[in-house]
C-alpha cells in the first residue's frame, strides 16, 4: 500500500520568498506556482533527484494551512506524500482498520492531477500523510 515518497510538503508564509531560497540560495529547479482553490493552497514543486519538495502557501480565507502557520509562523514540514497504486483499496483498508481519513474520506484530485487522500495525523504519530495514486 505504501510506495515511494512522492514529495515532502513544507508550509510557508510567503511563497515567493521560499522560492527564492530554494532557487537562488540552494540552486534547485522550482516549478511555476499553481493555485489549487479546492485545497486552499498555492503550490510549487522543488525538483530533486530522488523526490520533490512541495512548498505550500495559504490561498483563501478557509485555507487548511492557516492554523498550521499560526502555530508555526516561520513555516514547517506539513505532510509527507507516499505513492500508492490503488487509492480506493487503500482508503477501504485504512477505514476498516479504524484510521481517520480527512475531509469526506473520498480521494480528491491533487496538484499532479491524480487522486489524493489525507490521513489524520493523530492516527499516524503526529504526521499528516498524503497518499497519491500513481
Ligand atoms: Co502534498
């Protein structure tokens, strides 16, 4: 069920400043910003040889990042995304094991145009886990 790490996400207060850090200071390749209103975020991807870093900035008034950035004003690691081959089978298995799925528990289309699902951090050692079907 749990495949390779697709990306590690970092919540940032100001996306342009975070892009400058990764692109100019660290010399990485950074994608163009992409707004995802249904997720309440604007996102860029930092391309690395073995994985990606997703930089997330809040978008809109009801962004799920707002309370996270209140607790972590400088930003911080927000979630880890694992690839999975069958997201509906994964959701079913997790639900029957008693794990909580965020939102309505159904996969949504994520930043890569593929179905994603978020798992409740209280059921996973305080870590927000995203599953992405590949
Ligand atoms: Co993500």
